[in-house]
């Protein structure tokens, strides 16, 4: 379980958010500029809260009162960015293997096979990121994050930079990921339709504040 | 005319050795410093930056003389190194390498720094979330992506080290077989009667070395860029 209770000033803008995730996929929903990305950057450890606590499965990752801040590389929290961020100098196989090597995990061919099948990226292994389409890149980024065996997966509008056609291509993979990968996720989006299909629980953000919390019925237009 | 004499060979080989050693020792230091300047904010950063560039703007004779004062037998550092480790720079080829390394340093650091600055920090962040501690992020992401700049810096540094004259001759003099590089050999030859042909031969040799270095670096840089841009 993830527990977040943080505040952070960013120029004129401030974030004050408090929520806990229990479901498989917590959706962080809000318009752009609502503070969604800053919030998951804090969960990932890329941004330090001014005040507050972040804990996962009882382990405290940030506690400003105690001066505690675990750096990103020791959090075991996967992050899929909007702009895939594949390493351009490594081929797809090496990109996928990066997290395993950095965490000094044993090779696990069964897991690799399962993830490459799940995301249908087996045919891309020997290619370079530069030769991939946007959708393929995003699938590889998902696989790369999963193969680091995270205890939580953050997804920051993973379809945000894709056109409608590509979105339709990626969405089924995300649904499969939710149902089969067995990793809790925090999914950021401003698209209510996407949220309805993926999230099991929704945190609605507006101008840095949590304005609603609950099942997908809190989404607008329901 | 094109017969290179043994003395000239000695000067050519010495120049290559001095420049190679200077470049190889300066490169790791240059990478560390370039990273500091590109990626860290700290007190005294602008002073450090100015110090690195100083040999570029100081008269070489001044740098050479300062080296003599510091690393000479009776110099503060030179005396200590000689007493404790038996390392002597004054009037040795190692001193020539030190002078060349210091003179080449600003030219070496600059392209490396620029290429590290050009590495997308978001990729470094991504590597961090995948479990890589900062030093491994540097070794597996930043450094490989900055490689074309590192190679460019090494070639520029090497070229500068091969051509260095003022600081070297001031610090370690012009001793054939020990500290007489191509540049100081040319200098001696044009001051001797009938030295012109020999001087010209060395001039041709320096042009060939410089061109080879440029072509080589261009080739490396193109290969590296191709490799890094994911095609």
C-alpha cells in the first residue's frame, strides 16, 4: 500500500495532497497543471516534498520531519515517462535488461519471456530505439520498468504523446498489464475515458489539491 | 631531402610519447572536472573554471616558469615529490609531459564539458528510477553518450600537446633525447646554419601528424554519433 501525505511549493504553485492507494490501479486525474507529474515525481523520489510523508508497504521513503529521503535508485519504484526515455545508445534487449543489471537481480528468462509476450515486443529486441515507432517505444519503456521488478509502477500519461490511432494500439496492453503483471500502479492522465478503462480507484486533483477521491464514478461525465 | 635523420626521429618519437602520456593522464582528470563543471553547483565553481582556462590565456612562458617554481627540484611540490617518491619533473621528458598536459587541459575539458551538458538529464533520471546509483548512471549513460565530445577533447588536447613550445622549453629546456620535442627541435634547427632542410622535414612531419589527428577524430566522432543516435 502506498501512502502519500505531502506538500510542496513550486514557485507560485503549491501542492498539498493526501491519499492512499489500495486498489491495483490508482488514477491521478486532473487537467494539465493540476500537479499530477510533480506528485508522482515526489513518489519516485525525483522531487523532494517540503513537508510530509511518503511510505510504501509500511516502509517510509520520505519523512521530512525525520530528515529522511530515500534516493530514487533505492526505492524500487518503476516509472514510465510520457516520452519513453529509452537509452539511445543501447539496443532494445539492453534497454530491457538495464534495471535487472542495476539492481543486481539474477537473470530470469521466464519473467523476460512473460513480459516480452505480454507487451508483444519480442520482435524488436535487436533494434535501436531510433528505429521504433512511438507506440513501440512506449511498450518497451513499460517492459523496461517491469523487468526491474518494481514494487510499484508509476505511469505518467504513457499515451500522452501518441496520436489517437497509437493510443488504441497501446490501451489493450495497459489493460493486460493491470490484470496480469501483479504490480500496483499509479496512473496519471487527464483523459476521463482512459481512466474509466484502467483505474480501479481515482484521485482527482485540481490546482495542487485533492478535490475528490473514490471509484471511477467520481470522474466527470459519469 | 626526405631522409629523416636519427636525431629528428628521436624528436618525433619523443613528441608523440610526451603528447600521448599527457593526453592519457589528463583525460580522466578532464572528464571528472568537466562533469563537476557541467553537473554540479558548488562554492568556488567560477574560480575553478577560471583556473582551468588560465593556461589558455597566460603567456606560455609564464606557465612554464610557474611550473619550474612549483615542480622544479627546489620547488614546493617538486622537492617533496623527489624526496618522497623519487619523481623528478625538471629537465626530464616527464616534465615536458606535465607542461604539455597543463597547456592542453583547457582544450581537452571544454568539448567534454559541452557534450556532458548536452546529455539529456531526463535519461539520467530514468536510469535512476531503474535502480542505478549516480556513479553507475554516469558510467552507463552519461559517459557513453558524451563519448564523441571526449574523443574530440582528446584529439584537441593531443594536437595542442604535440605543438606546445613555450611552457615546455621554459620548464624543461631543450635537451636532445630527453626534452627536445619537434617544436623545440625546429626552433634549434632554424637557428643553426644549414638547418633549414631539416627544419622543413620536421614541419612536414608536424603537418602530417596534425592532419592524421583531425581526420581520425572526425572518423571516430562520426561513428560514435551514429552509434549513439539509435540507428
